[in-house]
C-alpha cells in the first residue's frame, strides 16, 4: 500500500451483466483512477439482497458476471483491491455501530428508497416486502465507504444523493463521539454525460433498452438498428438534424473520431446518408470498440477459478485494512475490547 496516495472506494450492486451506461458512466473512470489512487472496488452482494432476498437463484452468477465485466474493462487486480462485500464482515460490524446513531427519519426520507419502494410496488410488493434491510440501504452504504476511510467515492450521478446521506451520517458519528475519526468523502463524477438507452430513456436493465458490454456482435447490431434518430426525418431524402437525433448521433459522438462525426453530420444534413446506413456504420464502430474487451471477457469466463481467486485475494487484502479502521472506531466509541 502506498501511503502517499489518496484513497477511493466504490461498488456496484451485483445485478448481473453490465451495460454501456455502467461502462461510460462509471467503469472508464474507475480504470483511470486506479492509476492515481489507492482504489478499493467491491461487488455489493448484500445490497443486491435488499430487494432480491427472496429471489437468490442467480446470485452467484450475477456476482460472477459483474466481476467478468470489470476485469474485461480493465479493472486491474494488480492495481486495485477488488473484493466482495460479503467477504469483508468488518463492514457489517461497522454497519451495526452506524445503525445506532442514524436517525430513523433520515433513512425514511431517503429519496432513493422512495424510488425503489415505488418500483417494488409496481412489481407487486406488499408492506411486508419492504424490509428493515432495504430501509438500511444508505446506512450499509455508509459502512462500505467508511470501511477504508476514503477521501473520494467515484460514482455515477444517480448515486450522489446516497453519498450525501452518507456524509451526513459520518458527520453525525464524528460529532457524537467528538472526534474527526472518519473522513467525509466527496463523490467523484465522470464528465461523460449520461448515456441514453436505445429508446431515448435512461439506460437500464429493467427498461429493456440497454446494450450489454458482453452482448455479441449480432445482438449489438440489432440493438443499434433500433436506436432512436431524428424523429422528423421520415424519408431517406429528407435532410436530417443531428442535434435532434437523440440516440444514434449521440452514440456517434462517443464512438466516432472527430473527423467521422463531422462527416456524419454533414452527410445527414445534406440527406446524403440514410439512417439505416448510418446505424450500420455505427454498429460496426461499437463492435470494433468492444471487440478486445469482449475477447478478454471470454478468456476470463473460461477460467472461473481465476475470477474466484481474484475476489478471494482482494477480499483478504481488504479485510486487513478494514480491521484497522474498525478497531479504531470501536476505541472511539468506547467499546470494552
Ligand atoms: N448503491 C450502489 C449501486 O446501486 C452500490 C453501492 C453500495 C456503493 N455501497 C456503495 C457505491 C458504496 C459506492 C460506495 O450500484
Ligand atoms: Fe441520426 Fe444518422 Fe439518421 Fe442523421 S443519418 S438522423 S445522424 S441516424
């Protein structure tokens, strides 16, 4: 461990295969940051249980898929500590201490909880399916963050509200025990704007509008062909408006070179390029971009024991740091041992 480097930590719930929203919104940032920071990245399998406690058949597979996507995208076990939340029980212990000091109304007011509850209810949830664990989501998340007493938490924009609650809880801990024991970490965001799904809405697994990192070329192509374009361009010889081309052109800006984007824009405006051809070209670019990543993923997938080993080793390393922080916290609180 390098004491001169600042610390970061972040995680994702193990919800299965990741999509391009995860990739551009979070993962590329993590890959870059692991060179500058002492990084801890973890798969939040306990957090997955907050909503899926009664549907655990895919739990193992989901963890495996997240790990595969991370490794394929360049999260490097030699640079970062990659661990599994449930293999670091120190976090659960910290969660207990935090749960004692977190006011009930703070967790009840959590806007993200309200959203999750709404989604659960549309899926037929009753009062009994909103559990104590789900209510404690932000407290557990705070426990994750303080486990390594980090300076920053690199997340997607959707997690910022959570980090705010975490900062409040951490501040309260420090105030109650009259110490500056835990850092109040700040979120670190990527500068890439939110990637839309192929239908123009927020990209999400449950909206059926995502492109997975692990999709094969044919699937990717099919999905790209469905992307929303300039809705007012009806016929091939109508001039197009790239600025109103909600998804296809936005993807071009990510996957094309400056030169290519300029050309697409000109040909679109001049009605020299039809949307079908435009999308075919784009699909090729996307597939080219992800080809090496997908190949790397296949290689890891052929060796599940390597992936297991990486998680076990990372978790062992994480526990050593976690234990130090936990011991300090217990001392601050005034526990007997
Ligand atoms: N809530 C995050 C998600 O939905 C996962 C998460 C859990 C997390 N604990 C965290 C993220 C701590 C950053 C820091 O993906
Ligand atoms: Fe969008 Fe391309 Fe069609 Fe222009 S040609 S409207 S950029 S899909």
